[in-house]
C-alpha cells in the first residue's frame, strides 16, 4: 500500500510538473505571439528634398551663373556654375517618384528662388517660383503630404523674411493648405512662416522659419523673439511631450556654422534655439535642414552627452560660388535627393539612402539617370541614426582618414573634376568636423583653433548671399 501510495504521489507530482510546463510553454507562446509586432519593425520611408533654386534664365540670360557659361545651351541639365534649369528640377521630382512612389511623406526645406541680383527680382517672381515647385510636387505626388519650410531665398527683398504677415507668407499658406487643411497651421504660417501639423498618430512636424534668425536678415536683428517663434516652439514641444508625441523638426537654416567656419544665425538667436533644442531633447526625434547645399549633419550636446541631431540634405541646385575679386571658389557639387528610412512605430531613423545625378554624365548623355550614391548604414557602419551613433561616427571621422575622406567626397555629392579638392589637411579636417559637433559659437571658435604654424590663417568664409575674406590672428 505504501509503495502504491508513493507511486500515486509520484504520478500526481509528474502530472503537476507536466501541467506546469505546459502552462509555462503556453504562457511563453502567448508572450511570443504578443511580442511579434515589436520584433518585426514596421519600416517606412520618406523623402527630403531641398534648395531647388529654380532659374528660368539658365539657357538665356544666365542670371544666376557665377561665371559666363558659353555652351550652357548644350548642357540639358545645367551647369555647376548656375542654378537649376526646369529640366533638372523636373527630372529630380520624377526620379523621386520612380525610386520610391509610396513614400509616406515629403520634407521640402526651402530655397526655391535663384541666386540672382535683386534688381532682376520681385515678390511676384518669388511667388511664381514657389507656385511652380508646389505644383510639380502636387502633380507628381498627388496623394502624398509635403511638409514645406521657407528658405532665405524665398523672399523679396532677399533674406529679409519679416516677423509679421506679408503677401509671400499668405501666398505660400494658400498653396500649401491642401497638405494641412485640418490644422491650425495656417494661422501661424501666415503670421510668421512657421507651423505644426500631425504627421501621423504619435508624430508631429514642427516646421520652423529659421530665416528669421539669419545673419543677413536685418528686419529681425533687434527683436528678442521674432514672430514669437521661440515661445511657440517651446510651447508646442511641451504640448507634444504631454501628449506623448515625438516631433520631427523641419527648417531651412540650422544653428551652428558652415563647413568653412562662418556662422549662419545671429549669435543671440543661435544660443536660444540651441537651448530649446536641448531642453526638448526627449521629444525631438530628429531634425532636418537644408541651406548648406552640401551633405552633412549636426550634433547637439548636453554636458558632453550627444542628445539631438540634425541631418542636412544636399541641394538639388548644382550652383557653386565663384567670386574672383576675393579669390573665392567653392567646390562643385552634384544635385541630390534623399530618402530616409524610419520605424513607423517609434519614428526612429534607420537609414539614409542618398541619390544623386552625376551632372556632367547626364549632360553628355542628354539623359538624367539618378543613382544611389550611398546607404548611410553601409558607408559608415551606422545601423540606426541616433545622437550616440552619429557621435561615434564623428569620432571615426577624427581618427580614421579613410572614413573622413569618404565623408569629404559625399559632402559634395561625389562631384569630380578640376574644381573638386582631392585632399584635406589637418586644419581643413578640423573645420569640417567642428561644423558637425559644435553648434555653439564659442565652442566652435575653440574647436577650430589652433591652426597654423605661422600664427595666421587665411580662410574664405562663405554665406550664400555675402562673401568676405578674413585674416584671423590665432
Ligand atoms: Zn538658404
Ligand atoms: Zn540654398
């Protein structure tokens, strides 16, 4: 009986163990099932396109060309010395459609009008150009929302975007209404050229008019908060955080410096905007800018920790600055369009697929073949675009010459030829790297020193509207 009792007891224990295991497996399976959507990320894509700079006179009076180009009519897609002819713009937008017709949305960060003399320009001209570009984006992508920002060239008089209503803000608001009909964006867009709209559940687009802070904008120079944009920016990001939303910040001019070392935004504005970006580091998922015309990025640090980043997309225009009077000549760069890959659930950026047009090749063949220039993940071994991974890349740029030279080539969108530098010494590298990692004026000044052995450094500084040359005493 005792033996039988023990056997029964063991049998019961065994059954209990098996049942427990079954229960555990069932629970694990259920957990597994529940976890499936988290494991398989939902990856989507969106376009970022910037600085079209459309010049309708490229094949006639060549108003934007920085040097006379005798055979320009023989070049169907334009020239490195001039802004974009319509053929180039048309091919860029159709290339976007051909490469990824189902992008979730499009970011368009301004500078639509050409680099031409003010005597040849007018508000009417600017409005017509914005209208041409809005129309082509709407025609080619009729079902895709576009988040559009103003550029410093999208105003007359040039660069003087005001902190109040005007005919250009109104005209743009009317044209772009279709992309944000149900939002309150129109009010702020008309008032100050900025707005916020929901992109999708959990994600908002905060579109800034950073041209209000531009060095060359004299209208806003003495105003502490032009158009109330700083206060608004702070409020909408607070509100986004309270609602559990993330934000993509979209603007034309970033804070910080050009690669050449010149600042873009007035120092007082630069500091305020940087402080707000750092304050809202947990809400801002990514930032997107244009204006440089080159392919670069920027990092914001909070107590030496990288906390925010901005991706600066290269321009569609191939225009390069040449000012013989001051011996200034910037390198040629190819036209670029950019596809971003992102996680639709977390809004985390996964990759940049940079496309470009090899301009001389397109002109030779009379055919625009837009090609993949690089995938960020493959080019730099960065598999998620975060502040930390970009900070690691900066460290690689500082230490590994081959990585820096790759960045240096991509910075001008793989342009080749006589006007393209093939080397970059230590001082040159420092300028490029400091423009990425120091968005604060004082920190940037410290970063670029010391430079030469003779105590002097001659640097050509360029802003896209003013050119000047300095001799700096170190
Ligand atoms: Zn610009
Ligand atoms: Zn531009």
